[in-house]
C-alpha cells in the first residue's frame, strides 16, 4: 500500500465532507447528508460509470485501510450516542413513552418488510433464509430515529419543554436502544450455522454482562472523576472501555461491535465528567474518523445495478419510513389519551432520519446482507434522510401553527433531558466539524 496515496485520499475526504456538510447545513439538511454525497462525488461511484477520472479511486488495500478508519468512526459515533443517553429519563419516562417507541419500531419494521418482499422475489422466495433476513433488515433500517431537526424545530416554536416535546424526546431515546438490540439480533442470524435461540440468548447475555461489569466500571469512574476532575486520563480510559466493549460484543458474544460501543456509552453516562468525556470523544471523532465513515459509504456505493425498479423501491422505502413512524407512534399516543392533534405531532416528530439509519444500513451490508439481490439500500436510505429531514419541520410547523408557545426552561428534569438530547441530536453536526469545543 502506498501510504502517500492515503494522505491524498484523506485530504480530499476531509475537504469534500466539510464543504458539502456546510452546504447542506445552509439548506437546512443534516451535515451527514453532505458527507455521503461528498463520497459519491469524489469516489468512482458516478465517474466510474463513464470511465472518467475520480479524485479517489482506492485500491483493495487502500479500501481496507479506509474501511478500518470508518469502522472506528462508527464505533465512536455509537459510543457518543450512548454517553448522551439520559438513563434517569429512561427510568422516569415510564410505560407510555416505551410503548410509543415500540410502536415506532414495530410498524416501520413491518412496513419495510412488506415493501421489500415484492422486490426480493415475492413471498415464495422467503423460503431462502438469506432473502428472508434481507427483507427483515429493510425494516430494521426504518426503525432508526434521528430527532436533531425535530429538536431545533420544537425549540424555535417554544415547544421543546411541552408535553409533546417531552414525549418525543423520551420515545426517541428508547427507540434507539430497541433499534440497536434488533440490529444485533438480525445480524447474528446472518450466520447460517447460528441457532436463533442461541443468538437471542447471547444478546441477552451480553447486555446482562454489560450491566454487571458496568456497575464496577461506573464506580471506578466516579472515583476517578472526583479525584482527577477534567483530566485527560478519564476520556482516554473511557475510550479503553469503549473499544473493549466493542471487541467483546463481536468476538465473545457474536453481536455487532457498535452494540458494545453503545452499551459502553450508557455505562459511562450520567457521570460528573460525562459531558467532558463526550466532548473529547467528539474531537477524536469529527476530526477524521466520522467524516471518513460517512464519505466511505458514498465511495463504496455502486450505480451499476441502478434501474427504474430500484428507484421505485426507494420511493416505497421512503413512504414506508415516514408512514411507519406517524402511524406507529401516533396510534399508541392516541391510545394513551393524547388528542388526535397531539398524536399527529408525536408521530411527525419521529419521522426524521439521520446518521443512525446510515450506520444501520452500512452494518447490514458489511454483515453480508443484500448480497446477490437487486436491492442496494444505500441510495434509498439517502433519499429517506433527505426527504424526512425536509418534511419533518414542515409538518411540525403546520401542526403547531395555532398552539401557544411555551417558555424554555433549562432547569428541572425536562430541562436536563432537553440539554442531553440536544447534545445527542447535534452529534452528527459535531462529528463533521461544526465547531470544536475548547479543551480543558
């Protein structure tokens, strides 16, 4: 491998993702969209179709190197998401928010499965276990929720600390936890020799072990945080925990490494130094690892099999993703005595997708899903991220049009939740370099 060529590749990736990220932000879209589009523009996905030169055309060894950096990037993204999960709010949110989140997972997953079946050969083709898993995984991609745009819209309208805003934020946190668990189980089933019950048992065993070991890790970090407040050894040790959890999840329990990273983040959440740790992790992430991950999705994409049929699948995929959240979350909210209008507000507040959907899609492809089928989910996922990001604030503003604004309060349990979730949903912007927090 020519290491000097890697320097060129990294320079192009960082410049392109930053410029396209800034452009997307100007247009009111998540910066991750710009990063993925940057990968499409600088890689061979488009120009290779015409035999033209592209700024980046990695060889096999160079691709392996970029894949390694990208894998670290996705682990750091999920670790940061875990750090920003408000575990106290999870306990307080209770049954309603949990069931709303479940509705927002189950309905999109079922709709995704149903729209995938015709494109994979019909129900008769589901006798092939690999085709069945591909169809299920289309639904798994649709379970992800990214409420960054929702938070900004609700904040602008003065609704972030209202009843609906609190429900959306609580359900979104639980939604992410459920989605990561489902992802791990489905990827575990991809191994043809795997016993389904063993896969589920190993997933449960991993989370049980994470809680047991995490109890002592949290005690240790509380001690270190009190004795060595805001020192660099704490975020460094937190990265050790992150990588050990990621390794143990995949190597010992046979589930996705990002599940381990997410669990490690939850273990270290709610500490005195959690926000400090998260800022340091973000610096490591958005300087190089995360931009490479998002750009690498575009660089590795292929339009060779793109056809009107795949475009039709993309349209159905987007419709299923949007309708699934509105129906799933909205229906459960209505059952819990929310008005029709509030139920619609909750459902529309959950439709936005972002970096988590891209992460889930990428992990599925890495795990061998969609191999040998006409479905390439990368372009449909990008379509969903763009369209849902545009549609979410429009629908919310229409639904809240005549409602009275509420004052924003930074104190209390809701204020803490708003701050934590705001940090979480801005993570995609942070990892692409929106701003660099000052080091302490």
